[in-house]
C-alpha cells in the first residue's frame, strides 16, 4: 500500500476472500464506485489488480476521464491497474435492438455480460482465482442483475470464482460518497453509455433542468 494513504483506522471489518491464497481481479466501473472497495481491500491486505474494462462509456473523452480517475486512485493505493480494450463497436453490436430498453433492463444485462465475460477471461488467463466488480455498490444498479451476470461469466471456468460480496453494507454506501468528496473524484452524471446519456438528458429537459455538461463536475 502506498504511504500516501494510511488505513489503520479503517472501519469495515477485515474482508475474507471466498478462496484464500489467491489474488483478486477487481473489475472497476469508475473511481467513485471503486474508492470504498479499493480501500477495504487495501486495509484487508488482499492482493488486488484493478481491471478497467468499460467499452460502454460514451464518448471517448468521457471514457478517458473516468479511466484516468480510476488510474489515479490505483496509483495512490499502490494497486496495479490494467486498461482493457475500448472495443465500443463490439459493445454496440452486443446491445443492438435494445436501444430503447430502460435502465436495469435487457440492455444493461447484455452490457454486464460483456464486461464480466472479458473480466473472467482475463482472470483465468492471468491466474486470478477470484474476480469481483465495483458496480454493485451503486444504489442505481440492480445487485441481483449484476451478480447473475458475474456468476454466469465465472461459470465458464472451473478455476475462477465470482465474489458476490455486498459492498453496500457495513457503511460501504456512505463511505463511497465520503471518499469521493475527499479525493475530489470526477462526478459523472449518467451511467456511461450513449443511451443513458440520452435518457438522462431527456428526463432533465422534461423537469426543466440543465443538460449534462461532461467533464466539469467534481465531488467537493
């Protein structure tokens, strides 16, 4: 762990991996969701590599901001980070025909499936016995939907386990916000894909609110 961050007084009980003696691959969707989880893993002295694979994020400029915020916190904690491919064309093909699905609908399932399939494959190819994701800590997400995709992807490999820990509990959700403010993380205002951007701006317009201006809002 980096000397830049001291975790002696971290409040969550020490975490136990579902399989001891192995290392963890943590799929990260963004720094705000990952911050609390990464600190919990560091405090628990779990060997962790953070895997940023999110080809759903639109546009490229938004992707780069979120990726770099994630990398910045990895460096602060002393975690290795891996930048997955930005294969957005494959993502668009994967969700073709689901453009008008609501948030938490079939499009999101396909999106989770794609990201977790790649995460589980990376875990298997690089000797990670366990992989997990930061997506479930967000109250905007359906945890059952996420875990079903995570378990399904891990089921492809006999030597990879999906860790379905509930990161929201034991104060996780509140510390997620506390850490985001402390670190002044970039505060994205839509889930990530072009369709969530479209729908969020549509809702804002209908409720007399300003459209999203990307790249300018940070936690404070």
